[in-house]
C-alpha cells in the first residue's frame, strides 16, 4: 500500500518524503543506538550502512529473503542471484512453497538475524569494503514495507537460451557459448509442469516479475509465464533484461498486451567496434534501434528503462560516455559489479590506464537537476569509488608481494620468473630473456625483478604471449622509471 502511494507521487514529493522520513528515522536510530550502547550486538559496519540507506535505517539488513525469490537456471531457489549454492533448495526436490517458507531461504533469514552473511559473499565483501552504494541489498529496501508473507518479486532465470556469446558470460547463461564449448544446448532443464502449476499460487501476490536469461525475448517459457500474469495479476509490473538484439511478433505481443513493462537493456559499449568485441554475435545498430523502440514504449506507458553496463578492463574508459548518453536520453545507467571472469575484472587487474581513467573520472562534473541525472551521477561516483578501492587493494597486495620478493637474491628471483613460464613456447622464453638482458646492468634491476615476480602468473604469461618485444620493453621501461 505504502509502495503504491509512493509510486504515484510526483518526483519532488517523493524526494521530500524520503528525505523527511530518512531524517526522522536517523534521529531515532541514533537515539536508540545511544541507549542500547551496552547491549547492542549489531556490528558497527551495519550501523554505518543503515545511515547510508536510501530510506534511512531499517530493522533488517537485507529484505531479499522476505520479499524476493530467485529461480536459477540450475534449479536452485534463493532470495537473489547472489545467494544460491549447492545447499540451496532445488526445484527438483522441493516445491516453490516449501522452498520459500521452510527451505534454504528460511535458513538465510535465520543467519541474517545473527549477522551471518556466509551465503552472501558478494554483499559481505561489499559491506566490508563499505561500498554501500554498490550493494545488491539496496534493491530490496524498496519492498521493506511489504506485509505479505509471499514474495513480491520473482526473478526468473529459467533458461540460458541466448543469441549472443559475450566475453564476460559463460555457458551457464548463454546457450550460444554452451553450443561452442560443449556442443550442447541445455536451455530449461528443471522447470516442468509442476513448477508452472505451483507458480499460479505465487503470481497474484507479485508486484514485480523479472525476466533474465539468456535473453528473455527468445525464451518460450517466459511467454507462458506472461500469459499466466496476464490472467492472474494483470497489474503486475514486469522487468525484462535484454540485449535488445531481438524484435519480432512475440515481442510486439508483449508490448501490445502489457502496460507495465520496464526494461534493463545491456549495452557494454557505445563504440560499434568495441561492442562487437564484447557482445560477440551482437549487432550494435540493431541494439540501438531496438533500444529506441523500448524507450518510446516506456515513455508512452510511464515505465522505466535502464541501461546496464558491465564495467571491465576493456571498456572502463567508456563509463563517463554512458552517463552522458543516459542523460541525453533521460534514462538511467546502472553499473554491474563484475568479478568474473577474473582477467576482465577491475577487481583483479591493475594498470596505469585504469588509474588515469579514475583520476579523469573524478574530475568530471555531471548535471544533477533531474531524478535520472542524480541517479546517473551517483551510480557513476559509486562505481569510481569501488574501482578506486579495488585498485588500492591491488596496489597494497602488489607492494606486499614485492617486499616479500625483495628479500630474495637476484638469481632466486630470475629462477622464479623462469618457473612462471615453464612449459611455454620458445618465443615466450626468448622475449623474457631479451628483457632481462637489457636491464641486467641497471641499478634498479633487483627492484624490477621483484615487481615482475609479483605479477600474477597468468597475467605475466598473457603479456609475454600477446605483446611484441618492443611493447614489452616499453612497459619494462615504465616499471623501471616508477621505481626511481
Ligand atoms: S545479503 Fe545480498 S546476497 Fe544475501 S540475500 Fe541479501 S541481496 Fe542477496
């Protein structure tokens, strides 16, 4: 009810309402914290998070286990996409109802009451890093007022059927990758007739049905669920996360039969060439054309459309462009937290160009007059903040490694470098010998060796394999300079 009233308020009243409620709640929270100082077992980090929440302090740390159901492609049932594991309830063993009321979701609820986030590693580490703006928990705060015992959100990830094979994706989420890697397309393996029957009890309680994949626009099971929603809960909001490479009669059917469809459109580059390198088999022009059609629908029906971006080593330099693009279209841009694959993740790779981008991004000023502009600015700042934290952690780790290796002798470090490339082809060996020969008599040779030894093995080999000797010498030159 409160959600519904809030949703129909004009933007400026929503902001006033949120800020007023937030201030009152913060005041009482501070007061209660003061009085309960001696018996309060709540970790300090949770207090800090509470002061940073959109709606102010809330009684529970995360509302996902009380309001949301995630149905993974592997059959596991959990509160959100980041909290399932091999001990989670499975649709082949438990009904939806058992999983929700008594299964592993109840187990997570109990754990959260004791501030145990052992099944929520993504949120746990973001909380520890104080990256509050990037927390998945934030998504569910909007439903914290719900009094229903049934989930308000169901996120369907029933099939991996997809037309693209993006570089950061895997066979679990893309049938195209699965076909290439395993010569197999598994699609929907676990959700059968019994599931569709059980679902009928849940649909009337839903406020939001989310469809992910694969690409939802080519997954047949989703059209079946949409038919059920049309029959049992036509006022339910729908969120479709798509790569926007598909537009056909079925998509038209959705757009013509539902008035509350929201879109998350995944576009990881605004440069056609980089787009095709990241979203393999994707068509940039088609995606932009369909994006425009979906924007038109959402304007007409007053729904929302966000663009979702996976910030990685290969597109980080474009992140500010996304903010400008989104502001221009008067839509929002959200940035995913990409931690895998490791070789593309900003959490595991450090480079001068990433540092330069961070410095440049921090100096940018974005408009913040409208609600969307404010959101875009905040999302961008949260992203830059998070990447900066990651990069300093990497630097710290690198320094620790270097100090540890500096205690080794020159020959021990050289030996360690050759161990790294053991089994590699001759040209890899040759490139490394050329570098070592060139700098052998340099005063900083030992420090250079300690830096090279500290580089993660796979990255070290990748550089030697992929870069030309001249380029490697330039990189080494920079390393030597940075030791002075
Ligand atoms: S704490 Fe994070 S990972 Fe755990 S249920 Fe909540 S949103 Fe999901």
